[in-house]
């Protein structure tokens, strides 16, 4: 096989893998239904670009009919190339809306120098995007968080908040009006980075999040990458664990009624042994 053919072969494999993983996530969590209008939040980064591109491809072959509209929030960051995304979306014939709101100045004014800006920035963006979704009549809001974002959030909560919580693949907003979906939850970040290179997306870096070098999320990300290099299969195993939770083998009394748990003398069909896995290692 020539070098060029090998490159095309690998690129096709990559695209098929991402499409398959996104398709599985959509099916597993019933993310997209017939007649949906999916608002894809396009930041200009590799993840949201990949999400939009994959959803557009799936739209042509999906068993249900749905529409897509891209929405970019121009937060008025200094030097933001405001024509890049509109020109790209126009060239591809993608319906879109650019929303201009100066959240950058708000975040820089409110958050002291050296402190993490993500929380406030995220809340401001979320409120604006929810409003725009209502104006557009969007039934689903698609975000570009991927597998590694889900796992990083899980470990951040585990290490720093003392909770077992990650990013859900699908959620309803607190006011009950909006459904948020994350079709990339099974997709690895490194695959999205390679896909963005192959597709030559017009990437726009974030001067808020990207400028914070000491974020704990970056520390967790490096930990996951190191695990991936040293222990093949570990990352896939952790993600799989998030889909197979056993409340009876944890310590949360709100999820399982330990107080009233008593031996009945009857064997429970389909129940695994109560012995902890790897007990022999203790």
C-alpha cells in the first residue's frame, strides 16, 4: 500500500470510528428524535467543530429527520476573528446565528487575577445559549464535551468535591425547558484532535480557558493521558464503569436502603456475590 493510500485508509478509519461512537451515544441515550431541531454550540475549537461535522454527516443517513443550526457566542475576547466562523458556515451552507455579548469583560472584572474563570464563564454562556435556544425553537442543545471531559470531571469531583459525579450524556435544564445532549461522550480527545487536522477546521483558541495554565482540569487531563500511555485499556475501563454503577456496593444510603437490608434466606436471581472484587488483594 502506498503512503498516500495508507494515509487515506487511516483517515477513513478515524472518521468511521468517530461516527460509530457518536451514533452509539445518540442511540444509547435517545439524544435525537424525529422532528428535532438541534442547536450545535460552536465555539470554534476542535471539539465543537468535530461535533457539528459528524452530526451533519449522520443527518444524511439517520433513520429520523432532524434539523441542525449552529450557534456561536462571540464573547468579545480581544483579537477574536469574528469573520472566521460566519465565512466557514456560509461556505458549507449551514444555518447559523452569531450571538454577540461581552461576557469576557464581565469575567475579567469579577474574577481576581490568578483565580479560575471557568465557573462564571460557563454560567454566563449557559444562560445566553438557553435564551437563544428558546428564540430559535431548538428542541435539543448539543455540546462538544468528549470522553476525556467526562472522565476529567469525574476525577475532579472525586478528588476535590468528594462526590461521584461526572458530565451526563443528556440532561434537562433546571427550569425544565431545555434538553442538553453530549453526543461525543464516547469519543477520545486525541481522535477529535486528529480529525480536526484532517478536516482542516478553522480553529479559534479561547483566550479565557486556554490562558489558565494551573487549572486542576489540566492536571487531571495529564494524569489520564499518562494512564493511557502506560496502561492500555484503563481509560476505556473507567468509562465503562460509569455505565455500570452498583449502588448496593457503595456507601450512599440515599441510593440504597442499607438500614432495612436483612438476610431473607432466599437466593436472588441474577445477583452477583456480595464479596468485593479483588478481595484477595486486601
